[in-house]
C-alpha cells in the first residue's frame, strides 16, 4: 500500500525547534516503515514559518491536492485555524503536541498530552512540595491562557497563593518586567508556559538575575529536549510534565533523532510524531485505504503498537491514552521522577477532576 501524508510543521520561525523535532520524528518513522517493507508513505511537506494564516492556506492546498491526512501544527492557535479547512475538505489532522484541552473535533486525532496528563500531575506535585506561593507566566495565546487558568484554579482551590500572573507576546524576548516582578515577589515556584525563544530567554534572564540558592522552583507543562540545550544551566532543577522523555527512548526513536533532529535529541514532539505515523500506517492498512472515517474506526478499535508503547485512541473523545510523567532537568538531561504505571485515558474537559471548588468569596454587607 502507498499512502500520502501531509506534514505541516513550522521548521522556521519563533518555535522552529519544536517543529524541527516533530518533523524529524515523522520522517524517521516513514523511513523505518519503508525499510521494513510495511507501508510506503509519501510525505508532502510544508513549512508555515510560524505564520498562523499559512497553516490554514497550506492545509487547504494539501486537501485540494488529494491529501486526506495531515500530521502537524504545533500551537493550538494553528490547530484551531486548520479545523474549519479540514471540515470543509473532509480531512483528518493527526495532532501530536500537548495542548490545553476543552476541544473535541471529528476531524482531529489528539495524540499529545491533555490537561490531566500535564497540568494535573504538575500542580499536584507543587502542592506535595509545600510550595505555597506561585507565580504564573505564559505566552499570550490560547495555550498560555488556558494552562495557567487551569493551574490557577487548581492551586487556589488547594490553598496555594498565586502571587502574580503575566503573559508575554508569542516570540517576544522582552520580559525584564516579569523577571523584576518575580525578584520583588519572591515566590516559591514559577510555572512557565512560555514557548520558543520567549521560554529560553526568560529562563536565562531569570537565572542571571537571581542566585541559584534563592531561585524559585521552576515547573513547566511543555518543556522538552527539543530546546533543552538552548537553556543550558538555566534549566537545572526545572520540573516538566509530559507524555514522553528521552530517558525512555528505544533505538527507533534514538535513530530518528540522531539522523534527522538538528540537536540529535528525542523529545515528546519527536516521539509523538513518530508514533502518529505508525498509527496512521497501521490504521490505514486495517482499513484497506486512506478514507478518514474508515481509518479512524480502525485506529480506535483497540490499542496499536508504537515506539512509545501501545496507544489506544478513544473512539468518542478522539484522544490518546498516555502515561503522565514528571521529569527534572539537570546537566542537559531530563530524569523521570514520577511516572504513571499505565496509560491514563485523556480527560480533556477534566470531567473526572476531584479538586474542590475555590472557597466562596465573602459577600459585601451594609453596616449601619
């Protein structure tokens, strides 16, 4: 069987490192499947350069050219802009990145971590460490807004004080005011939902401004090996939540990273994109073709083997079950400090969340 697969990743622009890592995983899987004589997949590659409008246009171009499946998009902004195009063209997007939840489209397969895979374990860890004063900083778009909203609500409900919350324009490296505020407020912990150059420059500036002994604990919902090298010692001690870390990579993922990733590292972006290609190939083979509905039915019928382990996609919610992990950075590596024993079903709307609501605010009353 010969298949065509659109690959839309920003390998240039403000979050190029993430796109490059994901593309390396996808191409590595395509190469491995061809070498094994299983499935031949023709990759049709596009680079939107981080421009949201180009995601929409390039998705439409691929669908018009007869490509029915697209693997790609990094930001939620770009994914949301592609969905109407997929609805009109009958295509299916395989989305391999962590996201903020609260979405379920019939034209998307969600293969990255949902909020119960990253926000929930990370905030639970913060509470377990008695970090009672937390500062929130994120990129100024839907990922930052929603992950920090969820973190704020969960932490405040459990008695943690949120001492500040700031957002930085996507791609901006001008955040001296944020670093100054953190120095003044002296929180126990900083939750960092920045991406790309904003993330790297923020962490390096924070490390330069505050001595290591006085620095707050750092927690991220999306930091991976894709740009860990750029952080250097500034990342030491950072705790990240995610669906995969290089420590658990098997030879297939290590080869894809070595041969194709610019930094030679396995990240969750690379591993999820690699697994997405494997799932696409296996489901298309079971379906006997690339009809999106038939492929999804085959995909969601039961767990399928991947380089990340068996993955099951829920037939109703369309999200992958994943084993949440917490890992701590040090000397350029992530070491896993906590891992779920088995995959956890995605809960994108947090319907199973048992955190109590925040305490009621005191009402104003008239005093005579």
